C-alpha cells in the first residue's frame, strides 16, 4: 500500500505564514530601536562640533571620521584613549580567565573530592552572591592597599576574580558527567589532575566559552573598582576615560571625540561576542555538551 502524505490545512499554512511575518517584523523593529542610538553615536563621531550642537543633527556619516578617531586615540583628558583601551583589555581578559580558572578548580574539588564539609564550603561560596562589590569594597580596598597593589594590573584583577556564579554553573555541569568516566580514569591509573585536564576540561569547552564572553564584558564595564584603586592616569580604564571627558562647570564638551571614544570602547566586546558566538550559544542552550 502506497504511503499517503497528509497535507496541512490551508488555514494552518496561512496562519503560520502570518505568524512568521509578524515575528520578523517585530524582530526588525527591535533591532532598529536598539541600533539607532549606536548609529547616532557613530554619526556624531564623524562630524564636527557645530553640526552636533546645531539641530537637526545629521543622520548620515560626515567626512571627519579619520580626524576624530585619530584625535580620540592619541588624546584624552589625562592619557591617550589607546592606553586606556589597553588597560581595559588587560583587566577584562585577566578577570575572565581568573574567574574561569578558579571556578573550574573549585567546582572540580567540590564534586570529585570527598572531604568533610564540602557541601558547607560550597554554600559558603554561593552565599557570597548576596554580597555585591559595594558591600565589601572598603575591606577589599584595605587588603589591596596593604599588599601594595594600588595603581597596578594585579590590583585591578585579583580582587574581582572570585566568582560564585561560575563555580555554581561548573558544579552543576560536572554533576551531569557520568561517574563511569571518573571510575574508568581511576582504573587506567589517571591522577585527579590528569582526569581534569584530559577529560573534564575538553568537555567544559562550550561552558568556558559562554562564561568567558559574559565575564569579559563584566570586566570591561567595571567602573567603581578601577576608580577607587587607581590614582595614576596611566592606569585609567576606557570607562573611566569616557566619564572624565564630560565637562564640568562651564566647559564645552568635545562631542565628536567623546562619541568616537564611545564607539572605540564598544569594539573589543563586540569582537569577542562575534568571534565566540557559536560556542557561546552552544554553551547556553545545549543540553549535551
């Protein structure tokens, strides 16, 4: 008997077509709403100061792109923007790598080692989620100052590398790994760190990529902590630099340079997100990693 294919009802196809069309319309509108302020900032970074302050503001890029961006890179309030970009990049990468490394080892120890109070230690780590940076910023500053890490990359990075969230996520993932893998590694004579490096770490690749993107942006956007521990302008981050460019009193803001600096500040996070997009999505949605 020949197989028969049941065709969908015409109304169902029409309904699905309308739904798909409306979905794309709302998606495009959402993208335009989000992207429009960024486009205005880019346009403002390519025109002159009078064109910005004299309405209506142009909606198309002007001819001063290279001039404004060159001035932004080599100038600044106290230090060139290029230096602040390097400082932010070192800080963001250091925080992301440090958080992932410590969280991986912490979660590995909690899941695969049997020692008294391991559950208590895990919940002690998890409870720190209720303590934001602002609550513990004064004692943290005293510790950093006591170790002589003010105005240094170590002072920018080390106090922020502990992450209860990453530890929790890695612990939950490690709990889904079959116990037979650990037993097989033990039978083969693999020591704990060999099991961690050869089996656990490769299996955590997508989780690491997803967390790296999130933690890199977290480190890149830091403002309060760098503002507190850096007094040397050479250690300023790009977020601090943008804030310092805004005028105080009756001074006039150089809006083309400020907008150019803002666009430059968005470039590294965008590059990280785009370059790790596939791993990032897999790390967030895959059930079998």
